[in-house]
C-alpha cells in the first residue's frame, strides 16, 4: 500500500500522509488539511472514524474481539495478574518486577490517608445523592487539599501524583458506599493487599471483624482488571481532553468520572441490573423486552448490548459471563436474574435485528450480577467501574502530557442563522 492518500476537491488534488500503527492500523493524517485547503475540515460526530491520538497503552480489534494492555492479552491478565500489577503495567509500560511492585504498593499505602476535612464535604451530601456524583466531587475536591501543580516533565513528581491518587481513590470509593449505607468511615489496614483492603474499607462493620472471602476478592481483582483500560472511550477521551488544557490530574479524573456515569457508558452496569429486575418483576417475559428494544418508536434499548468498537464479541463479556457463573456457584447464590440475562443473550444472538447490527453483550451485561452477589448496592456499580478504570485514565493522562499533545479543541460546521441585526425587546 502506498503511504499517501489522495484527496480530490473540485479540480484540486491534495496528498495526505498515511500513518501506520504497530498492529497495522492505518490512519489518514489530516493535520495539514485545513491549512492547505483554505479552511476545509472533516466532520465526524461521535468520532466514529476519527483517531484523536497515537497511543501505546491499549490495543483492541473490535472485529476479532482482541483486547491487550501494553501488549498483554486481557485473557492472560485476568487469569494470572493482580489489579495492582495491571495498573503498574498500564501506567508505566511493562509488568513490574517483584521489587517494583512492592515499592509501588508501599508508596501507594504511604499516600493513602485522605485529609479528614474531606469528610465535611461528604457530610454535606444528602444520603439520596448518587455515589458517582459524590465520587466525582470528592475527586475534584482533592485538588484543594493537594494544590501544588505537577510538573509533568518531572518523572518524580508524576510518580508522586500517581501513587497519591492510587492511594486515596479507593478511600473515596469506600466513603461513597459507606455514606450510602450509613456506615462510619473506615480506613481498613495497610497490612492488607490493595484489593483486600478495598473490600475491608467498603464492607467492615463497626461491630464485627471482617474476614476476606477469597472468592469475592478474586472476583473483584478480575473485574477491576477487565475494566482497567479501553483505549479512547468516552470517559478516557474526556480525561485526555480536560487534561490537555493542563488542568491537573485529579481535576481531569473527575471529568472522566462524570462521563463514565452516563447509561450509554459505565452507567450501563446499573441500568442492566435495573432492566433485569424490571423484567423479573414483569413476569420474566424476555420476548416482550426484545420487542421493545427493536421497536424504533420505543426509546428502550437492551442495556448491556452493543458496543461502538466490538462488532463480533466483547472479550471482557466472555470472561465475565464465566466468572458470574463461578462466583454465584462458589458463593452458593441463586439469582434468577442470571437466568433472565442468559435467556436474553440467547434470544438476541439469534435475532436478525441484533445479528444484522452486530449487537453483542458488552462488559456491563454480566458484571452487575457479580457485584450484586458480592453485596455491592446497585447504585455503586458504576463507582466500581471507575475504581477499575482509574489506572487506565491515569496512564492516558500521563501519556497525553508526556507526548506534549496540543489542547483538544474540535472544529465545527456552523448551521445557525446568518448575520442579522439586533432587535430591541419591544419589537420582537
Ligand atoms: N438495543 C437495541 N438497539 C440497539 C442497541 C441496544 N442496546 N444498541 C444499538 N442498537 C441499534 C441502534 O438503534 C442502531 O439501529 P439503527 O441502525 O436501526 O438505527 C444500531 O443498533 C447502531 O447503534 P448506534 O447507537 O448507532 O451505535 P453506537 O456505536 O453509536 O452506540 C452503544 C454504541 C452506545 C454502546 C449502544 O450500543 C447502546 O446504547 N447500548 C446500550 C448501552 C450500553 O450497554 N452501554 C455500555 C457500552 S460498554 C461501555 O461503555 C463500558
């Protein structure tokens, strides 16, 4: 293939370079387009065909159902690695040695205390507040308690910011859940592993010893790994764009949390469970809901189905479906909702509407069933997603800053009124 694309506009032709990634993905480099064509731009709402950056973090092939972090296949990571190892690999490029991992964990623990005044902000929220709103606000509020800006040219300062947020974020997550449940705040113990301590911080009751159930711990480790990064999705792009204005890491992360909250993105895991509950309450008639999903006059969508990039299967959904079966069996939980989910999946996979549109279960379709079996409230599901996505957001922010990417500022095609004179209010 030539490494030049030719563009013909009217009688003029332009040459645009082609850029090839390490997995042979090809892009037309349009950086010079507007300048050389005297103002012509490309238009691509939703960025369905537009790459926003070159990135060395995550590779995914939606047609083949491939997902790799830093080159490591997601299946191997989910089977063998811990969330902290995966976090390190995403942020720093390679899986850590034992010494690197121990140091990373020790530094995170060192930074995990959150200023006690943050509790005052937490207290001001009503109990009815959605945990994602609380988490986004508290993450943003951390900037007030850690005001010095990070010099992104200093590896040491960036490392410090990374371990700070890796330490404090799980505390904020636990705060939001305990607020919801009316439980006193709990720091857990630094003698525990990263994920073990998350569980203790979230679940320990003030009057009971908390012992970690290995089934729950392993399931959480796996879920966090599967959610840890997904290249330029909505929340990650939000983090990169916000960070491109050189606002700090914590403020950039808080914009990602807000973007993740929406039901078309991370909020789908809550929406899936609510949908499955509604189907159960309605007598378990999956056919009725399949018909609603296909009816274009009905806004209902089958939540947990479809993906912008995966058009064959979502490799994360495969792993999670298996894990849901295992976790429920090991915990001795019988959840009728799992059967409804499997029924819906079976129907959708043989229904021409879903087959033609290449709609498959995504990562969120089965994750809520596991979270529920773990005792996590439904409103916390998207917070759990954010906990998993944290290292991905950090890695993407760090990469964007180290590559000195320009401020993200898309163009538009204006379709409003042409110039018209101001009319005083009595004449309108
Ligand atoms: N149920 C019913 N129909 C659907 C669904 C669905 N879940 N998803 C897509 N479709 C249909 C659309 O109506 C459209 O039909 P048309 O061609 O007849 O107009 C076609 O499939 C293509 O859908 P788009 O919305 O154009 O696809 P897009 O790539 O923009 O959206 C998205 C992807 C947002 C994930 C979509 O599939 C969706 O809304 N799914 C449900 C929400 C969900 O599960 N989100 C989580 C995604 S994973 C994540 O963010 C972690």
